[in-house]
């Protein structure tokens, strides 16, 4: 009865149900009426060396237009805070530009996205200047962890206030914080999430790394299970398409089990493959750390198709965000030719096809009957059926 009333009131008011004060529950996503997420991450270009190209710019509007045109229904925005190394005491909220400028520009981009009918996930990230992985942050003592959690609270609440002001639909409370949320130290994070709840009225997720999602102890405190899904699809270079397809099925089944065990939908907060030979073997490898790379658009596209296809049939999977496009779609200086961006490549054809397909999370397929439902239930074939000859 409650859910029916919430949905009815939300429909009459023109607002998503989540704005009516729902709190963490397995039903929060269903009550929001959002359907499956077809998402694109729009990465920032905040450097003062690139004026008029970052969030809030006319160039960023072009990026949003492109996302909309390819069928995306959501965009993810990723502002950064800066720490020096893996033993931080504080977080610099300014990143390549003063925080107040970044704040204003992110709010402008949120508005621009909403004007285009796009929903927004805001994902505050940590940038570690030493080049080390944020998942390994360890202040080293109880006192150090207390100082670090206070600093993180300040950082996260600053962006939670932006999310609330911009009427953002979804906020991630952290990204790949393994040393924190898979250990007893998680007790320091829980009151921070409670503070976010008191100031931000939208849905919450947390972006776990793909290999520690099952160890994360924060899921009871958020509405969606978030995973940065850089899953390997095979264990050897040169794996044929059939092996990649089976790898995608295995990943989808693993994700579905996790969602069913937790009783919550799972969102792939990031998925991506670089534009190189065998990208699905070690998809987490950073492009700038690679050398002697063989650019291979078909391999990137095959990896996307193998991963995404089986996800479409899983009702537990709320959707995914592609990593990543940039706030200026024409600024090729942001990434090497073998980088993650699928823009203008064969992978973009796969993504357009996927965004146009029926996701099980959309609910029952009513138009198209058997053909549409069959397509959703045999998804590992979709990439090649709908784009014949793409990889030949």
C-alpha cells in the first residue's frame, strides 16, 4: 500500500519518488521509477591550461548532446579531491581549479544535463598525487584514521550539498576505498553516510572495486550496490570471441548472485575497456602506463559486447555507466589513442545498440512481445546479430 501511494503521489507531483524521503531499502530503486540506467561518465577537464573546455562549458554541452543522441539516459560526473599519498591527513577540495569554481561548474553541468532529460549520478573521486591506488590508503593508527575520516566527511559533505542543490538523483559516497570499507574501519564510514543522508535526499550508492564487492561491509547503508566493473573476461591473451562471451555470462551470474544475496539492485558504476589488443584480460590497466600498444578498435568493441550482453537479462542489474567520455568531446589531448574512450570507435556502435535494447530492469517488455523478450533473454548474441559484420 505504501509503495502504491508513494508512486502515485510522485507521479502527480512530477517528482521521482525518492524525493519524498525514502530511506535505504531494497525497494528504494523500484520506488524511484527510474528503470534501467544507460549511463555515460563525462570526465572533467578542470585544468587552467584548458579554459572553456570543462564542466559547465559550451564544450560540455556538446558532450551531453552526444550522450543523449547515442541513447544514454544518465550521465555520471566525477569531481576530484586531492591527497598527496597513501597516508593522508586531509583532502584538498581544489583540483586544478579553486573548489568554488569547480562547484559552480558542476552545478551548471547538472542543470544542463537535466535540461536534456538526462539523470545525474555524482561521484566524488580521490586523486592520489603519488600515483598509487586509493584503495590502499592507510593512515596507520587509530588517531590517523580518525583524522582521515574527519577530512573525508568534509570532502563528501561538500559534494553532497552540491548534489542536493542540483537535485541530483544518485550520489556515490566513495570510490574503491577497500582498506576502509572491507575492514572493521567501516564503522568510521557509517556515521559519514548518515550525515550525507541528513543533507541529501536522493539515492545513495558506493562504488566498490570489482574484486572486493563481496567483501564490502557498507551495503546495508546504501540503496544500490555499486561496482566498478573492470572484470576480466578471459585469463589468456588471444582468447577467441566465444571465450569472452562465456566470461561475460560468468560475470553476469556472479553479479546477480550478489544482488540476490543482498536483496538490492546492482549498478555497474563504471565499465570500460581500452582500445587495444586483448583489453578484456587486464581491463584495469591504465593507458598511460602502457607502452608499445597495438590499437585495436574491434577488440574493444568485442569486449564491451561480451560483458554487456548478459547483463541485459539480469533483473538484479540496474544498469551501467561507461568509462569514459570527456567534458570536451573534441579534446583528444585527454587520453591516448588506445585509451578507454569509445567515442567515434566501433565500441560506440555496440553501446548505441545496447542503449536501445530492452533491459530486464526496465520491467516486462510489452511492445514487440516475444521477439523483444527473447532478445533480452539471449543477450550474449545481440552484439553480432544487430551489427552484422562489425567484427569480421
